[in-house]
């Protein structure tokens, strides 16, 4: 699956860019919320996401790069989001937060920064519908993919399979046509792609290529 990250869209033409994704083979819209505290940047918040939700004809995957994300579970649910992704590093009570996200009717996602050991989610895999590995340090689009993520993806796949869990693996940051196939082979289920999609000459074709529908 592929989830284009709207962070790399043209915010002056957000509706146009989101309609392109509606027409594409993409699976979800990935929405990056930043608070200037958990990450060194600020993106957009609920008023903008409400406008996005009206245009989106595909499920919303909301990635909260904020402190205390548990405060916003009902607001994310009210957007109609399919997925709420919170950072492990922002949640001392991760087990409870993942349960609350599910109770609100959404898929529960936990995200790990590149420096965070996989073992920190080993005991919540039964509560996590998705584990998302950051393949860049969060805060900005258009950064270079951190190669070690491939090995982390393989090890996470093994950990999930060993427990017989059905957790999906999502990868976020620096994904493009050159690393997508290897990431799927390593065990990834969902690839987020911002710059690779929105800065492409032909974004619709690029989505197909990253999704593996066409050879690059
Ligand atoms: C980074 C965000 C990513 C970002 C990905 O902080 O979480 O979702 O938009 O953008 P690219 O694909 O350009 O690295
Ligand atoms: Zn993201």
C-alpha cells in the first residue's frame, strides 16, 4: 500500500493536489501534524485537516508528531480518520493510548524514531494495528532515507511474526522508486511518500511505480 504525504503538496493548491491522489492508485492520505515541541517544525492542525477531510475520498492516516497526542483522540476520530499514529517517544502510557485509539474506532498506530529500539514496542504489538518506522528524523519532508531502516524492517517483521501478531509495518521518510521494492521485500506493508510523489513530473505514474504496479 502507499500513503502519499500531503506535507509535500502545494498548500496553495491543496484541493487540486488532493484530487490527484483521489484519482490515483494510492490507498490512504498521510497527514503530518507537527507541534514545534516534539519536532522542530510546525505543519497544520485540525481546521486545515477538517478541510482536507472534506476533499479526501480515501482514508486518512493521521501521524501526530506532537507531545501528549492522547489529548486529541476524539478530535482525530471526529475527522473520520482511519488511522491515528502516535510516537512511542511521546507516550509514557503507550499501552493505554493504543487501547483508547481502538476504542474510538480507529486503527492504532505507534511510530518509532530512527534511534528508538524496536524492543520498546515488543510488548504492545497485540494493541498496535500498525508500527510505523521513521526512516528519517521527523519534522521535514524531502530528507534522505536512512538505510538502516531496511534492517529494522526485517527485524520488526520477525518480531511480529514470532508473536503471531497481525500488526502492519509502515515506513515514513525518504521513500522513493529506488527503495520501495526492497522495503516491501523486507516486510513493509505501507509506504508513506511525500516528495517522491508530489515533486514528480507525473505524480499519478510515480504512485503506481512506488506501489509496484509498474516497473520504474
Ligand atoms: C516527516 C513526515 C513524513 C514526510 C515524508 O516528518 O512524517 O511523513 O512528509 O516526506 P518525504 O517522503 O518527502 O520524506
Ligand atoms: Zn509522517
